[in-house]
DNA sequence: ACAAAAGTGTTACGTGTACACCCATGA
DNA sequence: TCATGGGTGTACACGTAACACTTTTGT
C-alpha cells in the first residue's frame, strides 16, 4: 500500500488567511490545483516526510507542523490504493519564501476564493480549518503566522481572520495582555498609521513556565 | 509499506475507567500485552478496518470510534516498516461482551495498573487518554460508556474518573441538568443505595437540535 | 434508630462582554 | 487642522465555585 503525506500550509498576509497550493506540472491531474505532498520514504518517519516537503517548497526548517488526520478511504485515489497522513503547518510569509514558493509553481491563495482541489484535498482543508479555529482558542498558534515583532492591532486582525468575527479592541488587548506572555518593545511600527503602534514579541520561555504551573491559555 | 490500525478501547466498570488489552497468543511478542489491532486490507477503508477489529473482539457494531493519530516512526516496529493509524473507542461493558472479550484472551484492565505494552502502544494509550480528557469537556462522550439508563451519581463518578478529581454533587447536577439533554425516567436504580436514584437517558435528538442552534456543550 | 446514599439553594467571586471617547502624528 | 488608526476604563450579566443539611429507606 502506498503511504503519502499532504500538507495544509497556512499563512497570513495583507490581513487575510492564506493557503499554499500548487498547480500540478505533471500527470496525473496536470494543471489542477492540489496541496503539496509526497510519498513517505521506506526508511523515513512520517513527520520527517512532511517536513521535507515543506522545506523543498518554502526553504523553511523550524516551522510549526502538526499531524492533522489520516485520510484512508480505499477509493480516495483512483490511481491506486494510497493513504495520506495530512499535516498542517503555520508559516510566516515573507519575501524570501514568497520567491521560493513562486519558483515551484505554488501560490498563496485567499481562503475564501479557493479553487477546487484534486482528490480529497478540499476536505483536508476543511478539516484543517476547523482544527485551526479550535486550537487557536487554547494554544498560542497565532504568533506562528505573524512576524516575530508584531503590533496588537495586527494580532487582533489575525484572530479576527481566524475566528471570522470582529473582536472588541479593548477586550482583546485586555485579554491578550493579561496572559503575560508578550514583551512590549521600545519600537513602533508606523507602516499602517501615522501615530504608530508598539511592537511586541511573544515570550516562549514565559509561556512554557506558565504552562507548567498549570494555566489555561485562552484567546 | 505495511499499514495497520490499533484500537484503544475504553470502558467503565465498577467506578473505574478500564482499557481493553490483549495477551498475545502468537509470535512476535507472544505472552506480552498489546492493544487490539490488525493490518488494513488492500481494498478496505482504514476506519472500516478499525470497526472490524472491534467487532471481532466485542461483537459490537455501532460503537463510538474515532481516529486518534497515526504512528509513523520508521523504527517503531522492529519486524519491518509498518505505520499504524490508532483509533479510540468507547464501549458499554456488559456481561455479553465480557464473555466474548475473555474468549479472545483479552482483558479489561484498570488504567492505573496497566502493564507495559508492546511497541509504542503505551504511548498510544497516553495520547488517547489526553484526548479523551480534553474531548469529554466539550462533547457528550460520557454517555457512551454508561448503560443507556444511568443515574446522576453514576455519571458523576464517571466524570470524576475521567478528570481524576472530585466534583461537587450540587454543582455537577446543576450543570448537567442545565444542558437539557437528559430525560428523567420514572424508574429508580436501587443497586447502590436503599433510597434509590432516578434513572436518566441521554436524549440524542435534543442534543443535536441544540448543537444546530449553536450551543456549547460543556461538562 | 441508624447507616448510607440521594437530593437540594444560596452566596461570593471572577470572567466575559458591551460600549465611546481621547491621543498622537504626518500630511 | 484634519483624517487616520492607536490606545484606554467602567458597569453589568453571567457562570463557576464553595459550602451543609434534609430525605428516604432497608436492615
């Protein structure tokens, strides 16, 4: 039986959630859109295969990657029996990986204008989105999608994109800051306003300490 | 590459959470304990394979079963490359399936006195337990482990076993009843007290209606 | 009558939510 | 000076958590 992995890759750019998809250059399904993926090598860990795929197309190595679900219907691939262990990844989109992505014939697509994808890949995206929305509530996923330094308005826009509903800026700031996992910097980002907004960093160490003392992250 | 499925099967009996494990009758690992499992047939859906395994050993067909996670380390099975899609199931233990289980050389083990299991099966159990504890908060899993008719004290003991902490009976009853998904019957169960406790049924229809009108089940 | 489990209400506290105005700045 | 986005505080509703006694009944 063939064993593959497919990656649902999320990014965030220009205030919108994006998905990385691929225009197939080869048969089968040449010209159709699909997720990025690969067969799992005979001596390769399944999650290593997923990381290999990601590195090839984005050049990135230390990215947030989690197993999503295994798609194992007997008839899911008309080309022959093949199960796929789907993974999802969160990526900071920047100019470097934008170029690399383009070079491989891949695209960052707005989630709400996604074209149909081959096989059961659209279903994979649906499951991944639900999971992302669920997990974002209780884990600091958001910071994986933003630049290392970000402003609170940026963070709010991201969570509004994830949850698909507007958030109140006062309540949002209050909640986020009460978690005590952000470090305020003495720099402002003036790219989107004259006044400028303070930049913050996510403090991983502090977050892990708090986790150990049993606290419940929640946004 | 070989593709298998293993099932983490939870039950509830005598006030304790139980796990169904299996003493291997054949090589490899003869005499050791393992989860129940099987290879996935070439023309068989992965989840169908899991249901087949469960039916063989418990005789049950319509049981709560969910995919847990795929275990895909290259070296997880020294006998040759094999990935396993782990599933977990929740079962109402009764005298019928107790007999069947015994016939196949399987056992219901208390979770806190579990022997070591072969391969990465102990890790699978750990992951399943964490998932169960997490999911139980937001989905009505508990009712899958109790008889169709159950008392509120029974339900409380079950949730205490899942969460591993005592719950206040007044607050517990209040919360559970406020969900409006239980139907009170005009019968009492006197097996554990002289006074007897009212029996209740979980109302699946009502639950699904409430879900549609967007409510958040929570225990 | 007593032992053993079932059943019941109230209060204090913290968390989430709704809501509107001033601030800083570059053009 | 004005347009634009950044930043702030308060009041109320709600849910959660803590807590102790009465009821029923078989022995």
